[in-house]
């Protein structure tokens, strides 16, 4: 993973979609039943790339795409189910309940929620927040900065486990 750097704890710099997916694989090796991950970033930032890596680590065999119009895609892994939410089209809290988000997110399987930042406090106090942003300019696709914040005891533990996995991968 020579195209990945770790400028500081819980902050990563990815230079390609492949590297972002590999970061997702490392995260996928750390998650457990009931984990909730909120993914933040502009359109095309890499939220779905990260999710694809998590899915690969969980043993999901089918293609993973953003469920923008369906709001939820359910992917069966080897041991855990991945609930992949995309809340881009939701405008208010009532729609969370109508879509079943509050019944599943942070309770069953592993939940990755794209565009979940406006609803994060409602989804759970224990969560991992992952903010992906474009950095740099020039020829080609800009790099991505991935900033990780653990909220609550469980979210902090997941952030630490992922950070250790990244540090170990970079040192090997």
C-alpha cells in the first residue's frame, strides 16, 4: 500500500480508488456485529469505494454500489450482514423511520451509512465517523484525505482498531 500514507493517528491519505478500497478492507477486518459507520463526503469522494472494501473483507460476493434510490442495500457476508444505507435523498427525521433506518442501523449486522451526518446523533451514540475529502490539485484524480473519529466507547475502540490495522499494514 505504497499509495497510502498516515499523516497522523486516524488520518489517512489515499491516492486512488483502489487504495481507498484497501482501507475499507482493513476496516472490514475490524468491524463486528452492531457496528455503525457514518460516511461523509461530497459526491464522488470515495464513500462507496470504502464500502466496497468493507464488503470484500466481510466476504460479500455480489457487486456493491451506492443504494441512492433504494436507500438500503443488504449484502450477506460470510459471518456478518452488511447494511449499506444512502441517505442522500432523505430530508427529515420522519423519513428515517419510514425507511427502516432506525430499526437496523447500529443494531443488526454492520451498518455503513452514506450521507448520514445530519442524522448521526439519531442513529446512535456509539459510531465511527469517517469524513472523506479531496485534497490537492493537478493532473488526474486528486488524493483523498480520510479522517476518522470514534464516538462513544465502541466507536473509539473501532477507530483505534482500524488505526492499528492501517499502521501495521504500512509497516509490513
